[in-house]
C-alpha cells in the first residue's frame, strides 16, 4: 500500500531449515479502496513517517548531550515499548517495528561502507513524510480478493480489496515462499551439463547446449511492438500539439482525458512487452529442463551501456531492457533448480570458433570467416563460445567450442497484435497507404526464364517514369 514509492509489504513466515528448498518471490498488486479506506491507508504511512522522525529526534537529542546514538534494533524496540500503545495512531507494534528494522539496517549499512573507505556513504538523517510498512506471516489475513491489515490496539482492522489490474497510487507487495521444482531420480538438472546463452535484440535468447543442440527465441514481435508504439505515440502528440497547455497553465478537460488515455496506452505497452519477455525466458528454461542442463552461462552485455552513442542507439538500448531479461531468466532458472552465471561476452559475435581469429562484424545473422571459410549463425556461435567461458575469466576460450547442429526455433510475443496472420495491428497504416507499389511488371513466364532484356544490367535502377 503506497503513494508512489512507499508501500506496505506482506512478508512470509521465517523459513524452516528442515523444510524443502524455497525461493522468495514478490508480486505487486494494486488496491481498490474507498475514500475512507484511502484516508486510513495514508494515515498508516504517515504514522510510519512519524516513527522514523521520532527516531531521528531521539538520536539528535542524544548527540547534543554526547551520548552514543541509538541504532540497534533491540534498543529501538525498547524505546517503542516505553512510549505506550496508541502513540502513532492506527499503526500497530508490528508495523512500527518494521520501520525500526529499516532504520537500523540503513544505519549499519552506511557504517559498513564508511569503514570500508567509502566517504560518500551517509547515515539516515532525513525525515520522510511517508514510510513503507511491513507485516509478517500471521499478522495479516488474505480472504479471496480482500486483505485484512492489522491496526493499533483498540482500533478496528483495515479491510482492503485487491484490484484486478494495475493502477492508482496504493499497492501491496506480497512476498511468499515458492518451492524449487523437484524431479524424479535421474531426471534432475546435471551441474556438469553447461549451456551458453547470448542476449540480443532480434533474438532475446540464443542458447547452445552441450550435445550440439541449440535454441533460438525470436523477438521480432517485441521489436515491432516497440516501433508501433513509438509511431503511435508521436502521432498522438502531433494531433494534440495545438491543444497542449503552456507551461504553468492548467490543462483543460480534453487535455486531461488525453493524458489519461496516454497513461493507459503506456501501461498496456509495458504489460505486453513484459509478458513477451516472460514467454521467452520460459522457453529457455523449459528447453534446459528437457535436456538436464544444470548451469547456464549467460553473456553479460551491460558493458555496452557505457559506450558513447547517438540518440537512436540509446533508444534501442533502453528498449532492450538488459537488466530485466537477466532478472527474468535468473528467477525462472532458480525455480527450476538451474544455476545462472554471468560471464564476459566480449568478442563472441565477432570471433571465429574454429580459427579463433577476428571476423568483421556481419550485417545479417550469418557469421562468415574469411580466413577459414567457416559460416554459421552469429548468435548461436556467440552462445557456443559463451558456454566455454568461466565466470570472472577473460575473453579467452581454451575449451573447444561445440556448435549446435540441431536448432529449435521459438517465438516470443504471440499475444502481440500483428504477430499472427489472423490478428492485424490497428496501429499499422492501411495496406494501400504504404507508399508506392513500384513499377508495374508483367507476370513471370511459365518457363521461369528471366524477364531482363538481353544486354541490360539487372542491377540498373530505372528513373521515375522510365519504362
């Protein structure tokens, strides 16, 4: 439950060492509240801000008198118990202790950085109007699409309803334990079987397995979604440019409706791309599970973010979302019991795997070596080279590269408009408006011979109006 950057997180119970292996996953759900519930939600966040300000006041008072600051979680909890119930409005002791835990962790983290020589680390001394609050397993209750949030002593609990779709300023972060997948004996992932993964734009994931098998996940539908969304956004802005309010002038009702519609379109675009990225990562993990791959060596391309480039290149990198692809793949691999390791991917798409010599970067998807006449798919060659590299090592590949011979093709984003023949993207212009149809040519003869007259260069381009 939050306004912009603050939330109320629901945390699970503490893990049991004897329980099966689990990982923690967090889902963000919006809230559907009435005006009264909204006031109470913001009241909880403001009460948490009062707890934070109270801790700062106590430490300021102790600093002026020469006492040691009170930063330990146990000592802060004793001060909270001495203040008595009802001091911070509707906030109960569990929520207030979560604020104290956040303050204590932030203080000790800053102290650790300063002891390590980081002079830029700062202790938490700034007041906050709204502070996130957390409750743990057993202190809250989920009943269908409703959540009961506890309140202070003598005050009624707060029931809020979960929204069906994302929107608004208040939301819940629900963290739960998700068990790692279990396999029958002999079918679990083998740590000795390593596969390389190359990240890209046209192919979000290109995988090279240990037995000469490969996987290519096409992301052309995602790229088309980005392009169509950008063109649609520019057209909408051009259409309302005259009605846009001047700086410092409040917008009209029509302008507010346009902004509301723009936010809805932006949210839909983000959800479409996010779902396609999840589909691509699911295809990679499923492919690895079927082949008992236990370790994925993923090339880390984040070094390209520091290269100076033009505006077009920056937009392409921003739409690529490298960090999100890495996070999605790592989360899904962890649930499947597969280890993900980042390795250096420099030079993998421009180095011949046979003679290990530098190859000029090709324009298409094929990599052709002019030294040894090797030719192969550029992304699969990079993935096979990445599989031989060790985490933290250099760009050398002393191990022999196993190139894929059997390639499986998958497509991410089948739900996107225009990805299939039966569903046309409404943002695309009509087929009759796609520019010139070109010079009229006669139908090809049944024999299949060329229509180019004798003595005419087939690469010669006719001038406009020339036949």
